[in-house]
C-alpha cells in the first residue's frame, strides 16, 4: 500500500527540482498537459534509450520507425478508432464536471457536488484537427491516439526495404494524443504522452508460445528498471473489456501512490489491423514465405509501454525519506544507470582558486567520458549533498587540499561519497572514470 500524501510530495519535488512542471502554468495551466524540465528530460531519455537498447538494438529481428503523427484519416477508419475508440462520459447537471462512467462507483450522483449525472454517452478520444489545402477545402485529420498504426501502414515498406523473415518487429517511440475525459494523478493520465511500443509479426500457429515469450521479456524489462515483484502485477483482461482489436491482453500494473494501475500491456492483435488496411487501402500487405512460397497475412503481438508512466514509476520507486548524520533527508534512490545526473563534482571551497582549478580539470576530463555529470559549487558541502541527494545523484566527488598534495600520500585522490549510505572513501582521480562507469553499466 502506497504512503498517503506521497503523490503530493512527488509533484512538489518534481517542480522544486525541475523534473516536471504544469503545462502553460503562467496562464493557469491546461488540464492533462505537463512540461518536462532539464532533469525530467534527462530521466526520460535514460528510460527510452534503455528501452530502445533492450527491445530494438540488442536484437536482430527488430526494425525502428518514426512515423508521422498526422495520418490519412482513412487509417483511423480502417483501424476501428473512428467507430470504437471511445470512453463512456457522464456530466453533472449542476457543476458541469465530466467523469468517466467506468471510473465511478455510483454513476447517478456527482462525486464532487452530489448533483445528478447524465446518462453515459460514448465520447471519442481522438483529437480532431484539419489540414488546409490551396482550394480552401479543409480535410479533417486526427492526432494519432496510438503509434501502432504507423507500423501497420509501413509494413510493406519495411518488407520491401529490409526483406525480414518472420517473426520480426517494428518499433517506435513517439507522441500520442488522447482527449481524456478526466486527466488525473499528475502525469499518470494525460492528454499528450510518449508511447514506446512495437508490433511483432508472427505466424498465427505460434501466437500462444510467442505471447508467453514477450510476457517474459516484459518482466525482464521491469527488472531492468529496478522494479521487484512487490511493484508489478499482471492482470489478465477478461472478454468484453479488451480493446476492440485484441483477442488476449495482459496488462502490467505498477504500485502507484493512487493505486496499482496500468504502466504497460501486451496484446494479441491477431491479423485484425493488417486485414483492415488491406480491405480499406487495396494494398497487398501479405508476407511471402520464402520456404513454402505461400502468401499469408501475419498475426501480431504488441507490447506497449507509456513513457510518462514509466518516469512516474521510477520516481515513486526511488522516493525515500530517512535520517543521515542525525538529519532528516529526502532523496531519490535511482538505480545509477537511470539517474539523470551520475555524479556531481565540487571543489571543497569555491573561494580557493587552486581548488577550483583542480576540480575544473577533474570535471572536464570526466565529462568527456561520462556526459551526465555536473559541476556544483553552490553553498557549503552539506547543502550540495542534500541537493544532489534530492535529484538522485548517486555519487559526489570532492576535490580538497589533499588532492593538491597537502598530505603527499593523498595527492591526486578525491573523496567519493555514496548517496545511499553517505559513506565517503578516497579514490585516485585516474580511477574515477572506470569506477563510475562500472556503477552505471547494466
Ligand atoms: N497501441 C496500444 C495502445 O495504445 P493502450 O493500453 O491504449 O494501448 C498503451 O495504451 C499505454 O499507454 C498504456 O499501457 C499506458 O502506459 C499509456 N497510456 C494510455 N493512456 C494514457 C494516458 N492518458 N496518459 C498517459 N499514459 C497513457
């Protein structure tokens, strides 16, 4: 059970330390939008780069894609999103607040003011916009509500360019838009978010075996983020509750402060999408088996992961309050490979030019090897430690008088402080890079 008030503490830390800000804050915000600051961007990139390495670059059967957000509107007719991508909406007759009926226990009474709620109606979640043309007639288009369709409409391009053999996958990380009825829980449910997903094309006869394989890979992925069995639950989605395209879905839920809730999912989309695109576009999207010379329409498994929900989960897991040296502190216990800052380099005193010069030299040499390090000379050492702890920096390196040779036997050594234990040890400057790299590598 997550601690009460934890989400508020996390929202506050994210703003205070520059991870995540409210979208359009100076104009009072825009519901369901959030902006990522320098540290939030760094953390997000660390997660998505790790995902790309794990699911794409470390494999021989995966092809990357970056498709356009705006697509021909026929795509969304073929995919079933125009007809079927809707949530049940109820509106309060008194305060006019809108709710998702499937998120309420009582769908007749407003949870905010007690007013009478309307009958549920289906509300399509796609954002509609238009593209102009020279003759003045606009065409209605949608901001994509999932990245998957980019992979389906490029299926033939991938086959023609790379000639992959089944099974193979097409992966993409990018923005997705959904007009959520009630955005909530910080960056958990938003209207604009990054999705990391791939379509894995298979022969129909293998789907159950391959479903289990990808389920196992997803479990491995969550371990890479430092999540244990207490953090992740798998939920089999029953008949009648799955997305319109899915014959089987297992959702992965993370233990968020508000409750266990979806962070990712694995769906068996059958040949639903490719067949619909064949019917609507008239393009042959079959696969020619080089062994049998037969043409078939492949089936598809789809592992999908919300990037913002991952970032929130990594912060929730890392958030720690303890006492160190008799003082209370808050810190983010990020696994070093995910930490947005790997190490902070300080001169012991900033008004001693010889210390600053040596510390700058250590910093600049190390930054060439490990770009995610920072220089910090603000305030006293204690304050710097607190600040770095709060943003989850695993190590702090201090250049002091011994580094300069005050004690000759300690010349060219620095103190290396560990975030979690607060312990410090002396290490050779020449060993720093290898030492930090070994801690960061997964
Ligand atoms: N292509 C499949 C697909 O889009 P989904 O379950 O609708 O499946 C995928 O969404 C993932 O996107 C979810 O597992 C979740 O992590 C994330 N997600 C969905 N809606 C979201 C929202 N409104 N805000 C943030 N993340 C969301």
